[in-house]
């Protein structure tokens, strides 16, 4: 007998797993830096006050989206409950589908976070890719990202040009701090997405579809993951001329990293062996094991990550400067000969 529910596939469950098991060190470092920026707490309180707090945020979606359940989007509900079982998360967050033609999803709220998936994502993704997406958003919930991501999303939509000059000077560092953390938090949630689906190709297909997927026969069987990962490698290694500076400037105002960057970063994480260790059951448990985890471990891991990033950036800048100097020297020699 045919069924609309996805086929059962064996997946490793993670009893009592703590989010620190997969969180990216730069996520935790950026969040600590964000909390240290003067004015952050005041801005959070004012924004939440304007929205009506937890209830006001939830009512925005209760009134204008579809809450899923066994009788509403049953296949999506099945995948959602399956994902919470995989992570041994006893509270199934409310899940809404919002009528939006632009591909996205998000975790929002304060004390009781909920998840929103845009209708475009439901249209574009197959079951395995939806499992990645739902696991990604549950990862945000388990890491306690929902509050800060709600504020980051609002600040990203606020045009600083409409603010008085003084207010702009106050809000700008807070906004940039939220955006920097928001991008790094996506790297953590991407790892949760992979752990929930346990299919690296499906995770990379999700990034590819977010970058350039679409509906209709023009997109059917037209996307290739291997070609997309080659593109990701080319973007990561590009350092011609001002490429490094352009990439940095084009990222500052974004809430999410570039899609090719996310796909490549996830591949690197798998390469470290941490993903396989978690699959073997070697991870931090919730409760005392998480609380007793030395905070110095997180500081050291974050420091190593940013140090490596700085070395890579410095190397790319030096390489670009060297090539520019060589081109200038060659041009000068050619001019002397003519």
C-alpha cells in the first residue's frame, strides 16, 4: 500500500546529547563577544517590548501561518517528530509553515522557541533535505539561539539611514555584532542538520538549492552537487587582486554565511573526524557533563579557529599583493621595451 510518509531509514540516535557536542567554537566566541558589547541588553529589551514579548512574537505566526500537526502537513510533522527523537529532545517545538515565495526557515521565541518554515522550502526540498532543514532549526533551539536570532533578524531589516546620527552610532556596533554571531551560529546549526539527517550529500544539496534552486521543469535534474562543491572550493581559494576584501565587505551585512562557504565548512568538519565520533556515541551529554565542561576548552577552540582564519586571511592578502606587484613589474618592463 502506498503512503505519503517518508520511507523508514535507520539513523543513529543521540540519547541526552548536548548542543556543545557540535557547536562551532566561533559561534560560542562570537556570542560571548556580542554579550560584551555596550548597549546590547537595552536593545534586546526595547525590541522585545515593541513586539509584545514571547506572546507577541508567537501571535505573529499564529495569526498568519499554518501550524503543522498530525492532520496538517502530516509528512512534515512526521519528519519533525522524527528529528526530535534523533536528538532525544523531549519537547517538540511548534512548527509553522508561512506562505513565502523566498526560501528560508527560522527558530524564534524566548522561553518556548518555535520553528517557521517558508512554503518555498516545502516545495523545493525532498524528504532527506527537509530532514536536514528541520534538524538545522532544532539545532538553533537546542543551542538557545532563538532569542538572539529573533533580534538579529529584526536588526538586519532596520535601515540605519532612518535613524538619527547619534542612534546610528550606538546601534551600528550592536547590529554588526549580532550579524557576526548570526553567521557563526549557522555553522553550528549546519552541523546539527547533518547529524539529524546523517547524509552529507543531502546537506550539500540543501545549500545548493538555497543558492540557486527553483520550481518547474527547468530545474528538474539540472543541479549537480559535485559541481557545486567544486564551485565552493573555487570561492574559498579565490584571492586574486581585491577578492579577499570584496568577500569580507559583501558578508558584513548578511545574517547567513555564503552558501558555498557553508557547504565547504561542513565538509571540513566531517574531515576532522568529529562527526564520526558523535555517530559512535562519543559526545557530551546534557546535565552535569555539560555544566562541568571546562570553559577554557571553548576559549581555546575559538582562539585556534580565529587564529587560523587570521593566518589564512593574511596569507591570501600577501599572495594577492605579491601577484599585483609581479603584474606591475611585468607591465613596467614591457613599457620599457616598447
